[in-house]
């Protein structure tokens, strides 16, 4: 999938491909509010990563993840800040999300 210029358009494209759930990032897991479900790092995989920068401020950065949990028939998206504004994570979560070093 080719990313669009905006976070919202790319999210819409992913939703059209079945990434219907919204995940929240916790230090040691992903949380799906709609299903009240916590996914440990070994329970999900990152299918795609898209990075966006604000048009007027390069510090205004975010990352969009397309996430799947094949054993649970679950796909969704996770949006996180990038750089100094990123949420703190365990080393295992950082490795699973393939975050670049801070």
C-alpha cells in the first residue's frame, strides 16, 4: 500500500483493508478498547509502518502502525508520537514495534 500525505487518509485506507480496531499503547502491551483485550508483544505483528511529519513543524511527528493478531482474527491501527514525545515502552515492546532508538 502506498502511504498518502496525511495520517487520516492513510488510516482510512487501512480501515478499508480490514484494520478496523483502534489500539492504545501501554508500556508492555497493546490494548484494544472495543474488545477489552490486551495483546502481549508475542501476540501481535506489525504489518506496516507509516511515518508522518507536520507540514510546518518537523518536531510534530507521528507513526501509524498496521497491526494484526492472526490467532485472534484481529487487525487494527495504532498511532503514536515519534521522538521525544513517544510513549515510554519496555524493551520488548520497542523491539516488536521496531522503533528506532531515541
